[in-house]
């Protein structure tokens, strides 16, 4: 599922958004130590905003 989301964001930078504290932010792809991961634009180093969301089934 994460690989699919990463591919979607790489293909279309507006593919995913998250509303956080009343503000909508984009989900982006970052890379660290050769591993790609998702995070929100306004997170500095960790994908905390995404981790705080409930799972969507």
C-alpha cells in the first residue's frame, strides 16, 4: 500500500492531501538512507502528521 501511494505522489504531486489543524497540506515523498517514505510538506524530519492519523480501511 505504501509503495502504491509513493508511486501515486511521484506521478501526481497533488495526489494526496491531509487536513492538519484546519490547514490542508500536501503529502510528499522523501528519501533517507536509500528508503523512500511519505510525509507532509510541513513536517521537518519525521512523518509525524501522517503517523497521527487513524488508519483508513
